[in-house]
C-alpha cells in the first residue's frame, strides 16, 4: 500500500475540492479507469473470470482480481459434521477472498490476513443470502445439492479493490455451468419365489433398480443421482442476472468520487461500499452497504449518497452485462469452431 505524507494528502484533497476538481490522472470524479474482463480463465473450474481495473498501456499495473467457482456435492448426512442445516442442503454459496502478499508489500502478514478476512466477510455476507440462492442447485431434494465455492484472489491492488472483487465474482458466477443430473432410486425389494432381477427401471423420470433379495418385502430405499452430460457442460446458474455489483463512493466533506487510486484512497477520510442488484425490469435492490473510515455522516447525507450510488451501480451493471453477453457469444463461437475442426 502506498505511503503518503500529510502534505501529499492535503494536495490531493485540495485538488478534489477545487471549483474545477482535478484528479492525478485527469479523470472526472465519476469516471472509472479502463476495465478489462475475461471469463473462462481457469479451465478446471466450473466458472471463472479475471478483472483488471487501470491496466497500463504496457500491460502492467492496475488492480487485478481472479475469481473461480468449484461445485461440490453436499450431502444431508454430513449436516451434523459440517454444521449445515436442512435449508442449506438445498444449495448454498460459500465466498472467500485471498490476498497475494505481493499485492500489499507494505503490510505485515497479520495485516494481510486481517484484510482478506474483512473482504471475505463482505463478499460472503452478500452472495450467501438466501434470496440469491440459485434454484437449480438441488440434486436430490432434501438430500443432496451443489455447494458453490467461490474463491477470489487479489493479485495486485492499485485501488478500488472491493468493486473489482464483486465484478470478478459476478462474472465467474455468470460463467458457471451446473451439470445436469438425474435422480436414481435403488430399491431393495424381496418376495419369495421371485427370481433375481437387477434391471433398472425408469418411472416418472426417476431411474430405479429392483433387487430381489429372496426375503420378505423390502424395507429400504436410497436416492442417489447420476450425471446426464459431461462435466464441462450443463446449464447456467438460475437467476444469474441478479448477482450484485459494488460501487465505492470515496467521500470528502462536499464531494464524492469513484474508482479511487491507492493515493486517493489514503487521502479521503470516509468510503461507502454499496452493493446493488437489478432485476430484468431494472428494479434496484440494495443488498448491503458499509461505511469505512474515521469519520461519520448523518442519515440524510447517507440516503443521498445511496441514491447516487444506485445510479452509478446501474451504469456498472449495464456495462458488465453487455460485456458478459459478448463473452458468452465469443466463447460459443470458439466452441463451434473447435467442434467443426475435429
């Protein structure tokens, strides 16, 4: 993290508070640096994305974050061991943020641990909310479901890392494919005089297996599942349009600005993180907000900032949505070309 003298901080503040505000890199107060986004960057993951904010012309610098998704089967029988209640067996999101020490050379290892703990708490508390749980995570109702493990790694921090984390998380979740499954029910049936029959039956879409044990009528059934396609295929997460974005407002007494560099972050006394999601009709939902800094603000100012933040978040959401749709089109085209060239 950059170190600034009080004189440097005062210079940056005065430039931002001038009648014609000026930033170090010449941007307007509400302008973002260039944002680069790419999906499918981790071939072994179920979904992945890389986001860079502020990459320089030579390809270096900027805030770089990579997010990857791994799906794991969660079984109701593990509930007591893992502390997973019955509702969560229907599917859940587990978010975690790791920070590379190279991204924070001026911080001690304990300080880096504290930072990634705070970022994990923010990410997980928002994305793990039941209202954002995809409906297609259920495998066997009440018994098995997909647990979505979202791991985000901060490789470099040149400012505005929280916005970058939520962009990468949203893009990785958008990119995620859930394997299609089919329920399989094994029944142990027994009746005297019947011959053994290990054939599988399919009844109402559920595949069943009858096994004659030559004893009295059966007493047990056990539900399981099987994949109906290859692991790298499947369907997108349900409701992926609702995944939120974060907008960070950096606050000085009379102005606020977006996408702060490290030097600008150090020079402001207060920051507001606001996480918004938007429905297909454009209706906004405030998922969470967090005020960070050494100062406070009144409720009237807070409400005004959140209203402004919603407008900024809508612009970010629209731009990200367009980019993700374009990424889908690009990757589908590449997949068709690979198939035709076989």
